């Protein structure tokens, strides 16, 4: 496919990580899986209920979850009685997802990439929670559509990284500058418009894929309180930090923690983040 700037797939091709081998991508979050489980934001129950209703799912429905990670969304959908098959490339995250869902016998987690997973059955919905950009662009829509029963839907959920106030971002910027990571610090000041642009890129891609009915993105703004320890754990789960040399990452997080402790009398910070959802029904003939 032609990945030009006039093509709705362009941003995905630009973001899709081809600088690492498939094996490296498969293990990308393994070392951060425990922190990911603890520090990444949970999807609000209202959003879970909304996408279930929009996709026409009920307690008898089947769901295939792509890249379930440590089971953050998996457990929330399992609480609704769905039968879930989860696919997770990282063995470490896979074990955490199984632990998170051990109370739900209708959930099975498989250690595989979506690209390699054999489709031995069809499902009422396919779910990708903050992971669709990790799937090969040539596979994502095609295989998702092939996995669906007639009348089924592809559900995309997104959760952006919680970020501090503009004032606190500016206060932390000298630490990033010291490590010659100025751009990384500035990434924590991104606006809702920036993230909405990303969400809309994927919406346009689904809507022009030829596999799904046109659908829109619903966006919700949230605020969360993070302790300094939990915020540093959150940072450790972001790709830019994972890519750093281990000692550099440790030193950076230590220095950020020290500067936050100097600034925050309560030891806590208020963060802003956004959730987005899209339910794309399978296109009928």
C-alpha cells in the first residue's frame, strides 16, 4: 500500500515500529508489564458499558481481544459476562492478564501476536485497547474483519498517558534538558487536539478500509491523582523511556522524582488524560 501523506494510512505507517524486529516488538513491554498494570489508567465503566451497548453485545457474546497486555480492559469486559479470548505477545504480560482474570473461567489468554494467531472461530466483536497501532497495518483491518461474525463489530479503545499541568511540565523540563531529552519532556504537554488527531487518523483508516461501516470517535477528558511513585512508574511504561539505556532511564526517573518532591508538598500531582472509543460494525454485502 502507498504510504504517502495523502493516504489515511500514512500516519500509521509512520508510527508503526519497523526499527525493531518482530521479536523485539513482542517483548517491548515485558520489563514494564507490572508497572503498566499498576500505573496505566483504567477505562471508565461508563465507556465499557457504552461500547458493549453500541456493539450489541450481551452475556452470551464472544470477544476476541488483541494485545490484551496485563489484562486492564480484559477483566472489565469479563465482569460483564462476555466469553473472551485474549491474545498477548509478551509472556510476562500474558501471565499478569491470566492472574487478573482468574476469577472468570470464560476468559482464556494466549501468548501470541495477532498476526500469528490462528482464527479457528469467529467472534461477535474484536477489541483493541490502546494497541491497534502495534499491529501491522497490512493485517489489522483485514484480519479483524475476518475474525467477526456477521453483524459483529471492531471496538477500538484508547487511553492517553496522564500528564501533569503545563506549569509542572515546565518545572520538570530542565531535568530533560540536562539529559539532552528536551523533546521527551515537551511530549508531556500535548493537548486534546493532538490526541484527537491521532484518534481521527484511525477512525478515517477504519472508515475507508472497505471492511467496516463508517463510525465516529467518542472522546472523554478525565483527571486523576497520582503519587510521585506511581507517576514515575507510569513514565517507565512509555515507549520513549523503555527505549532509553537502563542506567539513563533509572537516573532520569530518580532526578524527576527528586524535583517533584521539591515542588509537591502533598507528594501527589493532578494529571489530565483522555479516553476515546470507536465501534465499527462489519460492513455487510
